[in-house]
């Protein structure tokens, strides 16, 4: 195994330190002062509620921790989109948890809050796992209502999902632990059971000020929609509790008595450790994006005992297709090989590029995994499909379409990890967000865009210079350099994995050593949803 230089290794460790720092900052939500104010009211914060609710010493997989990172700065920012979501265990049962963070703009909904909530519901629906809502929100952030209110993927979609999940038999439990106003009031009441915390929880379609303005009635919020009102008079909520902990204990009691669902039946045996240690895994992956490496070494740091069975290993070598086990679960891996390889014709093929033979191989492998009910894991470090006359004459579009068809129509669950590059149509073929991976996470080394920074910057520069010249402006060499620097800096910012995570193009950024946990918990979640749809590719490209 090739070792990194000490400088390169330290650079990787610096990226992990940045990840740790950013994660710790996000977990503070609206900051220590806002946290103190919640405590003064006798309330726990969103993360404290989750920590109390889930089983002690159990795993929790956060989804969308960096949602809205660097966004809404004119409004003061919205850390983690003002809501904490993730997969955890309550009384031994895997659940999705959605907890509004009242330390961030009183839990108000920004556009990314809606997107994140919908992603959490999507994960619960795909995997048929119960969902728990810990409600504490001031409702829609009114200055941005036009970006959150009326469209298909906006605020109202969550109530549609409430209804659909109920019809699917997915358990939904809601706890009203703070404000719950206007349209947001429907979320807990469309759940199977709605609990409320006395004195701090309240739920109404319109608060006291709006009631006064609308119909002239003077009434305080507690009388209007407090716990006593809704548990004793209206019957809107089911039971009230003295404080947050008592309410969360009641949720645990509910889950202690829920029956088990059918399973999909994905194969699992006793887990074994990977061949490489966590440090060796980091050492196997070069931080320099242009540096070739052997993806098989990386895979040996992810799969049990480093053991894989390659499919057509001597054909289509720029894609590795193999069956293996991750934390005991049987998986089919499709991974970009990043070293230069030679095919049987003696042609040298560039690592990270998908050629006709590799696309053809991957399509067949994906079909086999569907036939055998094996979940698929995509390890992305892809520059795109091969271009040029030779590739075009060889039918690269046809073979690429075949791969995309097989992948898009897969009925087995898919999981995607973006290790390095994720460019252009390569992102699509390797199961990017548009192709419904059950989970998609990035390493801190990931870069996602239409093309690499260098290529894009030069292309954008040519377009900009041509436009300026058309307007009669003279462009000196120094002007061109300045423009190139500006374009490069902006594009590089957009290449950042945190830029992708902020917009939920990925579910989060993880330490590479957490990859096995993500995939294992993802398959465990998927195992709750039996496969009912038959694999069918329709018209295949031959």
C-alpha cells in the first residue's frame, strides 16, 4: 500500500478537524444565549430532547446537519436549517426523528427547513420506519413566505406526507413541546398520537394577536390553545405532560409496545472488521484530486476483512463491480477505479472515467444485484464519461444510457458515498441525488459540479471575455488573469462538500471512518421495507 507524505496526511487531518469544528458549531444552533433562554423556560433544546429520547449508548445518524450552511446570512443565518433530523433507536426500534430547534429563529421555517423536513419524511416513507416529531416552531418565516408556502415541494407537502404515511401504516407520533401555529398545527394532529407539554406547549391556527386583529376577540395564548384547552375541552391533543422529560418518557412507552413489521430479508451475518484500520483508510486515499490511486485499497478499508468478489475484473476496469459485506450486510459495490488501466486491446484508460466497457459491465452487475436482492453501494470518484470520436463511434452514449437505465430502475436500495470527484453525467450514472439513493453522504474530500474547477473556470472565462469583447471592451492579459481568479474562487467555493450539504444535494459530510456505520444503518433501515416492485428496465439500449 502506498503511503502518503506526512504533509499530505496532515492536510487530510486538517480537513477532518474542519469537519469536527463545523459540526460542533452547528450543534450550538442559535448559540449559547439562546440555549440558556430555553432552559430558563424549563425546556430542553432539540438536541437535548433527542439525546434523552433515544436509547442510551445507541447510534444516531444525523441527516442534513449542514443544511442551510452559509445561507440566509442577511437574515442572521439558519444553522442546520433550524431543525434536527436523524435516524436513531427508541426502545430498540429504528425511527426517524424530526425536532424543531427553537434556538434558531424560534424554530421558524425557512425554505431549506421545508426541504429538510421533506427529506426526513421521504427517508421514513422509503424505508417504512416510524417517525417522531418534536414540535417547537413559530411557523413559516414570513419574509420568505413566497419561497416556502405554495409549491409542490414547499411547506404544505409535509401534511400530504402525513396523510400518505398514515395510509401506508407508518407510525407517526408527535409531541408539542413549544409553539405550533397556523398550518403547522396540522402536522402533529395528522399524526397517530399527539402529546403536549403543559404550559410550554401550545397549538392553534391563529395566535392571540391575529385573533384580536381578525375577529376582535381578546384571549391569551394558553386559554386559546394550551395543553389544558386541547386535552380537556377540544380533544385536539391526546395527553398532557408536566415537562419535556415526562413527555419524552411517554413516547418511549408507546414504542415499547409497537408490533414488528415484515422485513425485506437482506442477507446479514456476524460483522467483521475491515482489513485496514481507520488511519490506514485515510492513508489509502490521496487528498490531491489529480493523483491516481487504487480504489481496491480504499474498499479493503470499508468491507469486512477486506474481502470482495469482483465481477468481470478483467473487463471494463475503470469501474470496480464486486459483492462483499459491510458490517455483516451483503452489498454490491460499484466504484470508480482511479488508477490508469490497460484493456485487452492495449488501450490505456484514464482512472475515474467511465468507458463503454465499464458502463456495460456495471449495467449487467446492477441487474444481477436486483435479481439476487443485494443492496447497492456506489463509491463515487468520477470525472465523467469518456469523450472524443473513438468513444462516440464506440457508442458511449448507448452504453452509458444502459447503465443509467439499470441503476435508475433498481428496486433494491441504493446508497451513495461521494469520496472525491462527482462531475457531470458521472454523478448521474453513479447514483447521484436525482436517482433516489436511500442515503447519500460525502467525505470532506468530495467535489460536486458539472465539471472540474480548472475546466469550468477556463470555459467560463472564454465566455466572459467573448461577451466583453462583443461590447467593445479591451481585455488585457492582466484583466484576463483577474477574471480567471474571480471565476476560479467562486467555482471552488461551489465545489465544496459543505456547499452541497447546505442545499441537501447530499445528506451530510462524514469522516471516512464513519462510512461503514452510514451504510450499515442505511441497510438496516431499508430492511424494514419489503420489496414489492418487480425489477424492470423497460426498453434497454443494446
